[in-house]
C-alpha cells in the first residue's frame, strides 16, 4: 500500500482519490478551494455507491471505510509530506501548475514521484529539473473509475524503474497504462477524438448532416467494431491495401484545417454548453447534471460488463 497525495479535488481529483483508495492505497486529498474540498467526499461516496450497485466495487466500501483511507487537508504540506506518489490534478493553467510544482518540490519527500494529469500542456518545463528523474505524466480519462486507459509519459530523464513501478501499480489496480516514447500534446485517444471533431463539425458546417445523424453514423457504424478490434485491428480486417487506397482517395481532406466551426460557435455562443448547461446539441434539461452523469456511469458499467464477457479480438 502506498501513500498517495492528490492535489486538486475537482472533476478529476476527487475521482482519482476514489480510484487509488479502491486500488488499495491511502490517499490524502487537497484543493485550494474550500467549497470544492468540502464537497468532494459526497461525490466520492456517490461514485463508490454507483460502482457497488453495479457489482464493480466491494460493498464493504461504505462511507466510513472510504473516510478511513481518504483524508482531506486544507494545507498542501499536510497533504504531501509523506507521499510516495503526488498526483497533480489542478487547473490546466501553466502558471498554476508551475507554482504548485515549486511548492511540491519544497514540501514533498525527495523520493516522491510526481505525476501530472495535464491534458495538453507541455508540463515538463514546469517541473523543477532535479525532480525529472522521478516525474512523469499520468493522464487519465473521465470518469477515471470507469475509463481504464492511463497515458504515461516519462520526462526525458525519468528513471525507467519509476515508469515501470507506476505502470505496475496501475495495472495492479485494473487500469490500462500506455507508455509513450515521447511527449505529444493530445496523446493518442484525444488526438483521434480531435480528428473526429474536426471532421464532424466540418460536415455540419457544410450542411451535410445534423448532430443526430452524426451520432447515428458513429453509434451504428463506426463505434460498433471499435471495442472489439480497435482501429488497427479493424484495418487488418478491412485489408491494408484497401486502407492505403482509401487514404489516397480521401479527397475530402480539408485543404487547411482552421480549428473553428461555425456550427459549434453558434451553439456555444447561445449559452448551450452541454449537459452541465442543460442543453448542448441535445436538450438535457429533463434531469439534473448529477442524474445524467450517474445514468452515463450506469450505462458505461453495463457496456464494460458485456465487453468483458465478449472480449476484444486484439491486441493478440
Ligand atoms: N476534466 C477532464 O475530463 C480531464 C481529463 C483528463 C485530464 N484533465 C486534467 O486534469 C486537471 C484537472 O482538471 P479538472 O477537470 O479536474 O478541473 P477542475 O477545474 O474540475 O478541478 C481543478 C481543481 O484544482 C483546484 N486548484 C487550482 N489550483 C490549485 C492549487 N494550487 N492547489 C490545489 N488545488 C488547486 C481548483 O480549485 C479546482 O477545484 C487539468 O490539468 C485537466 O486538464 C481533465
């Protein structure tokens, strides 16, 4: 059992505290916003209850047991002073992370491993260089208690034994870490997701299909094979010569990708930011965001269970 410090108790941080607690570790959690820290335990308990109800966590994970392994602290020093692993899950702002890493350098043990959950920042220059040997990116997906992928990106100087230790620790928790050879913004999954976003918004901007029709195409076409074959396994089934021809014939490639979509601007500018705003491309106002996130979790759990039974064909 390791002593984990999670810094930032927002959307990711509170869920990561739960993941590490369920994984058999002790967790200290902090946030610079008192209200967020105060509210975090209720969110942790709710997510744990969802997992228990689905049979994915042991019923012994009562609020009392969770409180026994997850402690909350107002002060950073109290959170990290005995940490083996410090998870950085604060706001995605370079200056905020840089200041925090300077503080962590002073307050955390010399042997502590620093793991940043940054989504897109080139975070290594923000970490004091003498900590690089025991630092890396560990990038999770939301909700991390359901999505198993973790992108692990060592700094140019990370001790391979540290990367191996973190990887083994995550695997022991049932997670699927992928170790990168070098840092790229967006990692793999988010880059693919971004490529999909660029193409889908272009199709809508050009008036080809609606948001609902995009989802029909994805849910009933693209996505069906993905949990079984991934993308590269699917290419093998299609036949790689055809894949090569299709790529060469893809004349619909945008001549210049602007990264802007008039369709998206229109929806966002109208205040329809998605589930948390009650409306995005779909109207979600019939239920609270909390109810909708729980419903999503329950459906993801059902899918995970079915896939565990069906099993992917790749990787071999
Ligand atoms: N939301 C996602 O889907 C997702 C997925 C993967 C990675 N990430 C990354 O994880 C990190 C956190 O994202 P989030 O979605 O949880 O954001 P969030 O805004 O929900 O939470 C961030 C929390 O950090 C706290 N904070 C800010 N500065 C702090 C400091 N110096 N010390 C302690 N706490 C501080 C804030 O009060 C806030 O509660 C970001 O780097 C983000 O890019 C987010």
